[in-house]
C-alpha cells in the first residue's frame, strides 16, 4: 500500500489523516514543522457555521456539522450563529442567503434579538441553532489521538518534504505555497479577548452583517474579531493595539453588559487566502493532493474535507463534488464569490 504523508497537523491535515485511516490506509504519516495545532488552527476563532453565501461553501459546512454534533460537548457547543442586519441592504442580503441556505437543508430561521444583545437598531436577524463554537486545538488533538489509535504516525518538528512517500497531501495552510505552485496568500487576522465577565451559558456567536464585527463566549470571556479596514497581507502577526478602543466601543454598543471591560489578551493568526475565497481540494499533480486555501473556514469545514479527500486518494474518485475546488479554476479570471469571510 502507498505511503501517504500529510503535510500540516492542523485541523485539515488531522482530518485527512484520520479519514484515510478510517478507510483502511495503513501507512499514513502526519507531519508538521511545528507541533499539532501550532499554526493557524491554534489561533482560530473557533466558530462552526453553515451560513455561507455560495453553494459549495454551504455544502462543505453542512456536511461537516454532523461530525461536530457527534463530538458533542465539551468539544462542540451548539449555541447557534446569529447574524444581525442594521440596514435595509444588510437585511436583504441576509434574507437572500437564508433562502440559499434553506434550499440546501440548513435550518436557518428569522429570530428576535436575544436578551442581552442590543437590538433597537436591528432591522432583522437570522440564526441557525445547529451552528456553534468549539476549541480548534482541542478538537484537532482529539482527531490526532483517534488517528494514532488507527495506526497513523505523527512526526512533529519535521518537514514533510524530507520524508519518503508515494503520496503527498498539502494541508499546510498559509505555508502551502512553499510546497507547490498554489495561488495562496497569507492574510493576518487579529483576535481579542476581554477580561472575565458574567456571561449567559447559551450566548450565540453574534455577527453584525454589515461590519463583520463578531464575538463569542470563550469560558468566562468574550472573544472579539472584525476584518481590518486595510487587509494585512503577509506573515506579520504582531498585535495592533490601535484598534482596541474601537472594538471595545463596538462590543459595549452591541452587548451592553460588557461596557467597561478591557482587552486582556490579543493575538493574530493567518488565513490562507485564495483569489476567490474557496479552498483548493483535490489532485494537483502526480501523487500530490491539496487541501488548503480555506480563507478562514478550514476548521469548520475540515470533517467533510477530510472524508472527501481520503476517498479520492484511496478510491481514485469521490462521491463528493469537488469540482468547485479544483486548482484548474484559476486558469481563468477568478473573483471573490464567497462574501461571508469573517
């Protein structure tokens, strides 16, 4: 049987290795230049949602949610994803996306603004209660543990290119372009956490549709994120403290109980962006496969990606339609069709 080396022990690589082993592969190596979940996965927001603006992204997320549900608590907390619209244009966008999502079997519904979240300026809100939040490093380590029980070898502090192999799977996130000619650029995104607060146990992920400002509960703190006004392309993950006051003002406006809190911790991680914000999944050369370019959505889509790519590698074909994610699509003029990049 072929020796398969998976480059990258983040959420995607761990899922691919696990599903390869589930399908009977017995010579699988999961390799990372660092440690398990030490890259982008370890710095992720941890949201798990199905509410995307394009059908391929919705399908990946929809087919992943079942795995998270099976993991259950404490790995996955199904508290919901709440999108708020404060303008008519924003509300129209929410409703259009809801129609697409519902047509694909995602139970998105209109809802009232929950207690504690300011809603006097909200024109409408939608929620999917099957969505929720998780801790990406913890979930990834659990996948690696399960993969190990099935015979997958883990090599930390090792470059996958230095290992003997018959098949290489590139799942190195923003560093994937170092392993193959791939149209991936790193984009730095910053996350902030507040001081400890008294928070309701079932607080959903809350997103302002127009601004992209969003927050979630993480233990007894709120974790905050928002797209930068000017994208931070490159690998610089230094913290920009100049945005702290703005983010705290936005938080106090949308969640008044947090007024007066301070930022206790901040960090930045990297998105692996493609020109159209869709990932690259599939065969890209002789004995080489890719699962990268997830543009901030890799963790939440990793279960479906791992299952589909494992099937493709071992069977030569897959029942999952991976054509929207083929590398060849960039031979034309790719645009950014996926609008919900949080």
